[in-house]
C-alpha cells in the first residue's frame, strides 16, 4: 500500500470508526491488509538480560521513565507521571539540559555500559558480580525497566562511513547499553540514529517508529529553545570493586579491538531511482540485488550464497524468511553483462520476475530456510538423531552467507546497516528511494574491502542504468 494512503484522513477515519470486527474490510478497500503486531509490545520497556547459555527477554509493561547516557554516566528521566499522564515536553527538555551541563567524562573504568559489549556468558557473570554489590541491583533494575535508552554523544564526523562505525559500535561502548530494546543516539550536531537489540523484533517495527517520530518531529515543535522548566534528573550510581573495574576495562579493550577490524563504506547513486525502474516494469529490489551480484562477480569472479531478509509479518508472530537472491537468472544475467552477449534487456526482466516470485513465496510462508531450521532445532531440543542433511558439506556451504543483505527503503534515514555475518563476508544495508539508490557495506578489513565493493557497486548500478534506459 502507498504510505501516503496509510496516513490519509479517509483511511484513518474508516479504520477508526468501523467496529473492530469489520476494520479488516475497511482497510482492504484501500489495498491494506493486516500484519502481525506482536513485536510492537516489545518496542518499549524491553531489555535482554544476560544469563548463562541462554538470555532472558524481559519487558516492563508499566515503565514510566527512560535512561540517558552522557559522558559514561547513566541518568533516569521520567516520561510519565504517577497517574500515567505524559509529562510536559518542557520538563523533559529541562532534565536533558541538566544532564548536558555536566562537562566532565566519567572515568573509563567506571563506565558500566561497556560491560554490555561483552560476550553474553561473560556479561552474565560480570552482571551477577555487579548486582551483588551494595545497591547496584536497584540501579540495574532502573535500567532494565526503562522505556528505552537515549545516548547523548559528542560531535561525530560528517563522513558517513566514520559515522556508521560510531553509531553501530559506539567506540569503547562507555556511552551505550546494548541490552536495551533500542538506543536513540543523538550527537551534539543533531545527528540521530537508532541502534536496536535484534532478538525481540525486526526492522519493520523499528522503521515504523523512526518514520512516525521523524514525521511528528517535523510537524510539531513541542518546545521552544528559550523556554525554562524546573526539573531533576536522577543519576544512577554504581558501587564498583577493583574486580568489576578491571572487567570494564577488559570489555572496552575487546570491543575496540573487534570494532577496529570492521570497515564501513557507503555508496550513493543518483542516476537511477525507484520510479525510473518501475516505469521500465522492473522490480527495484531485483535491480539492486542484481547490482550486488554483479559487483561481487566483478571483484571475485564467483557466485556465493546470498541472503536477503524478508518479513513474514503476514503471519501471527511472523519474523523473517530468507530470500536467496543469487539465482540462475542473476548468474546468467551477470555473465551476459560481463561478456556483452545475449539479450540483456530480456535477461533483466527474467531476473525481476524470478526475484519477485521468490519474495512473494518467502512473504507467504513458502520459503524453506526457516522450515528446515525449525526441524533442526526441534530435533536438537528433543534429543533426536540429526538427519545427515544438516551435517552435509553442501548444507553448511549454502548456509554460510558471504553476502548478507537487508533493505531499508524509507525516506526518513540516510544510511542503515549491520556487520558481516561471516569473517569473509559483506553486510549490506541498502535502500531504493525516489531520489537515489544507496547502500552501507561492512566487511572485516583483513578479509575483504568494503571500499572496493562500494566503488564497484556504483559502477554496477551505472551499467544497469544504461541498460534500463535503452529499453
């Protein structure tokens, strides 16, 4: 459905005024169909609690505050009063002003947030030790029960690649709490981003939050900068032993070392966009996926297992399914482009048709990856003998995704991405907008070059643009 329809007055009026059991029909009249909403209850007030071997996802349904991380310190700010009413925006602004007035950094060995970057079992052990000291368990509960985390950072680079590195890894993590459902990161230049914990939900819910927040912030200016309001912000204090301080420093060193191994590179292309591709009766998603395949082949002369995330929110508690975007159609098209032989225009149409069918099958529960994963996990849980398929070399190969991709097509964000899922792979977050196409590529520096991939991706898009406009 067109996003403009979803926010239109007629659509909202019909869905609001029809009886609950009839709203589905009203929405369907506008081309909208129901999607699972179960993830949204975990969007606020959730925390991933580290435990040995398996973490616990907790959710505080009556949370009234959020936490603010600034210069390594952790504060609590009320967003609702004791009656459940939202507090004035001026009060929140006043609290943030108080927090920002602190100009000194907390000592690095006292920045507890860095512990959340540890390997989960290590963090579980460190948290247990931390919680046993003094009143630290109450401070941890204040964080766990908060609505979300707001991270106020110093000015960052205007360079998109360096900005992506900062927003995804957070340096030594002293100003992060990675366990929270999501962290809203805002630097002193006004650059904002969301870093979210992935186990509770997927990008569909977070993207909706970003779009609604962006639209609301542009339309409604709640607070004038000159307004004043008396308020207080509670500072969460931790009592630390030498042992915990040492663990914090070790966590920071490990996190910085891990982050330094990953490089990020952004690619933007303005000569091809969503509307141009659609006018050629091609799928925009298929075009950029083909560009990714072409890029990888140009650089490494091979085709590899490729993953594209597809939402299965059409089903109750649906999460994602895998679209395997490397197909015989993309292979034939890439080889034809490289050799400049064959009817490439027709091959492009075949790619689009095959890709669109794969996406449709994945979204409607006809994929096979999650099904096989469910069978394997069930066999493990029940202690059954694993079928030989799961230990075969071909199965291991096909599930080692060198190219891991996900689309973030929205006009509200500049870039979005994630790290590679295997040491010699690429993590690619891409978007196809009405004004441009782009991607954020990540890789391990000692394995493959994200910069080379980004440069080659622009060249691939230029090649496809020239083919498309000639049709």
